[in-house]
């Protein structure tokens, strides 16, 4: 199959809002894909390369060759080129990689260059979310979506599931062959969000429900077979070699085969969580000094397998019984209740103890992964700040022609200090308004990617927390910032100060 066919569909996905229309585009392409190309095409539609590392990045792509006039690249040829890049190492590898990249991008049309650059950088903005792709695979194969989602959960990946569904003479049978394998990570179950306990309770009540403390750590999934322990992240990356303390902790549990779901975080002497970036830095490094200075402690909230018995389809309360039997000393704080007042109090106490919030769960729900189901609902306290827009970035994909990502600043004496940027929470109406507004406020050249503006517009920003950052002069950055509303009732002089932000950071 020509890469141009994938690039055309990707471009159409980027400019289409309707989920039904997006799914139709995906189904059409999948049905036209030759069996030998299904794995690569499904991976590209999901916005990923098959190779974890290619050695290419933004700098490598800062200057692209003149695009080709006619498409001639094939998906198998492109995949082979990236595979060759991923295997290069040692003296001369940089030059060889650059030569391969120049040849590849020089043979690509403009549309194909956009696709390839997005795949390399991991920022292919096409709105083709994995859940939507799985539904498209189901429709193209003529099988129920639930069958495909379950297979993807157990496989931990979309590609093998797409290949099984779209190339087998018996798609249903091929998908049913996927099962939980201890040592192979499964996709984690995710939670929806609610603004408060009452709203979550209304979705799950009257109870009993399970109210778990939501810890500010990294999601981990541990697999144990005898003395062999593997630790995976939420994105299913294997970090076993970086976290020997978690491996030792799980080896001490009274079971030979285990699959547990939980969080790992750095905890201070007072039992309160350390800042998230300490946990993040510790889990991302093999540096002996960092490892010696920061210890990660695991806390588990689910049990998917124990000693030969799969528990995925068991109700949560039974999985928790199994969890308590093997990991009683390291379970996440939990309340089981039918009293909404008790849930509210538990939420307040949990936040006061330094945790992110709570996750309220249906006690009779099985473990379902692959999308945010209605059986788990997370509740966090909403922090907001009134900040000033310092600059804005030109949009891409569906936001082409609009001003999108905004740079956010807090007052600092006579100026402003940047705390991050966001494109979250913007409606179409808001995008049109801010494009007009920031064009009026533009300072200096307006033909670049970033448009600097006069610091006059105040915006209310919700965020989940703050973390230390060497990237910004104020030393802090917002986590998961999103726009609530623009504040035309406030002047920049009334925006929140960096001192206020530092006080929130503690």
C-alpha cells in the first residue's frame, strides 16, 4: 500500500470533528489495506511508529527537503527505513541516520512529510484516538467492539489485535485467543472525572462503593512469576531495572504468581507524598545517586491474577479480597461505604493528607481497560488561578488558521513570569474569539509560529497541581492546565502573583 493513502486519511481525520465520520474514514482505509500491511497501517493510524527509537527528533526535522511531486513510498518500505535507523549505533551512525532521513523525506510528498514528521515526533494531530481505532477495527472485521477492546486490553497493544481481526478467516476466534499472560502487561483500566463527590456518587450510588485515595505517583503494573518480577508503567514501558526496591517488595509477597495494579511514589518521613517530580525523576533514571537519594514505595489498588487464577472478570470487591490477602501492608487507603457523607469526609481527609483526591468505584464492576469506563470516577479538588496570556501559538490540524496554545504568566513585580502553556478546554467559539483578540494584542512580527502579545488579557486556568521546573524562570510549572474562561472583568494588574503560586506549591 502506498503511504499516500495513509497520509490522505490522516489529513482528513485532522480536519474532521465528527467521531462517526472519523470512524468511517478509518474503516474505509482498513478495509482497503492488504493483509501484509495491516500491522503497520494500524500503528500509523494510532499516531505511532513501530520502532520505539529512531534517533530522529525535532532538530533532525527542522529543515526538510523539497517534497516530491508524486507519491511512490510504500508503508512497508517506510517501516523498513525506520527499522534500519533504529539499528544504527556507534561511529558514523549519526551521518548514516541523517542520510536515510534525507532520502526518506526527499521521496515524500508534502502530505506524506506531515505524516512522517508527526510519527517521528509523536505529535500527529489527527484526533484518531486508540478507542476510536479499535471500534473501526471491529466494524471493518464485522465483530462486536467489546471483543476487540478486550483483546487489546489483554494484548496490551492494538497492532496484533488489528492483524488478528483483519487478516484471519475467523476474526472472532482469533480475538478470543488473546488471554492474560503473566509477564505481558495488560492495558490499565481508566477513570472518568467528576467535579465533586456528589456528582460521582450520583453516577454510582447508592452503594456500597469503594472510595480509594488517589495518589500523586506513577501508575505501575507488576507481574510476578516465581522470583521473576516485572514492573510496567501506565504506557506499558518496562522499568524493572530502574526500581529494584519495588521488585524486592513484590518478591516478599506470599504468592508465586501475581498481577497487581497500583501506584508508586516517593514518600517523606511524615508519610506525606514528596513532590511529583521527585517520583517522576526517580522512575526515569538509572543513576545510582538519584536512586540512593529517593526510594519509591508501591501502593496497590487492584489484583488481576493470583496463583493461576485470573480475576479480571470478578467484581471489584472480590479482587480486593485477593489483594488484601497478598499485599495487606501496601494497599492504597480505602473506604467502602453506602454513605455519601462518609465519602465526602474521606475525600477531604485524603486531600488534607497531601494526596490528589479519590477514585470512587462500583464495588461489583469487573476490570475493563482500553477506555474510560463509568465504573471508576476520579474526583480532585479544582485549583484555579487568574493568569495573563503572554504569547499564543498558531494552530495545526483542525485548528489551522486559528491562534491556539496560550502561554501563561503570573505577575512578578513589574512584569510577568511564565508558568506553562495550554490548548485544553477551548471551545470553537473561544478559539475564534481569541484569534481575533490576540491578533489585536500582537507585538512584533506575526508571521512566526509563536505570536507574542501585550500582557493584557486575563484568563482563568484550572490545573491539577504544580511542579518544580528549571524550564521556567519562576521555577514552577502548572500540571494539566486548561482554560475555564477569559476574564474581561479583570485587568492584568489584578492577576495572581508568583508569590500566590509559590504559596500553593507549599
